[in-house]
């Protein structure tokens, strides 16, 4: 079972449909694959709705690939988490998970691409 301990949750206006557990940007969009992210969406949101997102601490994200505990993560094709290859480090897995599962991660802010 996943948990989260958010130290800072902010809100933004969704620029499109966003699902909970996806990495997001300050522009209100789902983060692009391999790109930087500003946090993880806490709930689903439609265009124009306020969306709470976790910025610091731990949160839960959808795994887009098999992930092992301790693995460094980047944003995947649909805004979930995948093991880091050449993308920006956005989180560290605090638990293992299979494709489609929500896993707890430690958010990393301000990292660069590999």
C-alpha cells in the first residue's frame, strides 16, 4: 500500500485534463517525457479546474514501467514514472511497483538531465 507525506502541496489551474499521480508543470500541463516536473498531481482535474499538487516530501505516482525500490526516476510518456535513463531526475522510488500501480516516491526538485 502506498502512502505519502507531503511537506508542501500547492495548487495550479489545469490547462488540460490531468490525472492524479502524474508529474505536472507550473503551466498546468502533464510534464513531458524526460523533462523536468514541478510536482505530482494529487487529484484528477479538467481544463480550468484548480489542481492540488505535491511539491516537497513524498507523493504517489503511477508507474509506467516496472520500478524497483531505490531506483532513480524520470517522467514517462504519459506523465507517470519510469526508470531514469537520460532524462531529468524527478524522484526516487521508495517502493517497488509494476506498470499501472501507484508507488510512493521522494520528490527531487531542480535536478539536471543525465
